[in-house]
């Protein structure tokens, strides 16, 4: 595995960092406060090729590798975690499964506009009674001639308020649990497809999180992704890749908080000297820097394994577990460095602190990651 970035990857990182600082950062606080979905950000990011980073150019993407994708998500999340997860979902949870499991016709009809940023996608798996236990979902799909008819609902769907294409998981046989789950590519304009209101949350507040409702919604059989019994397999494989993106997001959040904390420590004076001259603060910064680097390397390791078509379920789970919990520790220390000011809205560090929390929950909680890791190491 190569640790040093290539010239192309370094140039990508510099380009995306500049875009993040100049375009994304100025709106980050506002969208966090208002909850307004930043569709203009997604469109401008798409102009840079960031909507389908690892999708081949012939299918509308940028044709880059998975490590490059991680660099994109980290740099965007460094200034705005909301914007980072919007891109992560479109790339990891929608584009990637279509690329891996879709037919040529599906790739042309659905993947191309998603990868180019013409359309936005969402991933509809979670339900009110089916979170960590995805096999317990109750949304149904019954075959009716050349169509499937879907009924049910989904919750906590990122991008859901503005997505034009949804990857929806439904059961064709509830008694079969995971073996009865199928995956469908659904257009939001379909009759019977409805969205709920915007969900205001502790963090990543403008990510378009909402409920989805399906009432006698007809979906042509040609929009079934893979075979009828492939849905659970597709969902789990997709989440493996998605965890790499969330790991990169967590690293970005931690990096942003670290930069805020270090800058404040160098500027703020107490007892006649800068905070950064106190050993306690220096030790904070040393721990934060070390943990961020460790998380970044775990993320790149998982990305390398995916890119080189190795088994990466273990690596992705380890990366997400460590980076999400690391982001909590780093943002907490960054807030502590700011003292009372860190607890106010005047500084960005409180937003980083709130945003970091979700990385331990979505795309598999820390407890689920530990289950995955334990299962993998016990099989060795």
C-alpha cells in the first residue's frame, strides 16, 4: 500500500480545499442554522467532477480512485460536514451500487445523471422499526405484471428532500427476512412517492434528512437492481463502501476542529502568554494531531483495499469505528481549548462538536462496527 499521495491526488486535494474554503465555508454556518439544503453547492461541486468521483468518465464520472474520493470528502467536511455527507451519499450509496450491480441500461439511465451531478440521489434503507437490523424492514414490493408495487415508509433519508433518484429496499417476502429483500431504482417523480418535512437535527442540519412514503407506487421491473434476492447483499456491500466515505468525513470534521483549536490557542492569551505555550494545551494538540493521522491512514487503507478489489469489510468497519470516535475526542478537545467561547455560536468549533456525533451513528453505529470487526477477526 502506498502512503504518499500521487501528484494528481495532491493537486486534487489542493483544488478541493480551495473550493471548500472559497465556496463552501462561507455558507456553512448559515445552512446549519436555517437547515436550507445547499443544492447550489452540489451543482457547483458537480462542475468540478465531485458528484461521481470514482465513476468512470465514460459513465459521466471523474474516473478517479477511492483514495481520491476520500480526499474530496475530507476536504469538504473540514469546513462543512453537511456538504460532505451530501456528496458522500450520492457517491458511495447511490452511484457505487449502480456501478457495481446495475445493467448497462440502468447505468446509462440512472448512473450517468447522478455521476455528472445532473441529478441527486438518496439511499432508502432505514425504517422506523428497522435500523441496525436492516433485515427487519417492512416496506413491501409485490409483483404485478411487468411492475412491482411498493408500499411502506423510510426514515432518516439523507438528501431525501431534494433527491430525484432513490435506491429503495423493499421485501418481496417478509417471512424470508434478508433473503426476501430487493433493491429498486426509483424516480422521485413516480406516482405514490412522497417525502416528509425536513428533519431538524443536532448536527449536519441541512442534509435534507426526511421520511419517504410509498403508497401503491408502481416501479417497472426493469428498475430492479440485480436479482430479487440480491437486495440485502447490495445493501451490505454498499454500506461497506459508504463507511469509507463516513470515515473520511469524520477525519475532515476532526481536522477542521483541530485547525480551529490550534489557531485559537496561538491567539488567545491567559496569564500573560498564549494558550499554546502551556504544556496542557500542547499535549491536547499533540494527541489531536496523532489521532487524526491515525484515522486518515486507516481510511486510506480501507480505500486502497476497495480500489484494489480486496475484501475490505473489516478495514471499512475498523476505519469508521476509530475515526468516528476519534472525531468525538478531537472536537471535544478543540471546544475545551476555546473555553467558554467554545460553547457559544460565535466560533465554529461548537458546530464541529455537534456534527461529529452523527458519524458514530449513521451507516452503522459503533456497536454494529464492533460486531462486524469481531466477526471478521474470529473467522481468521
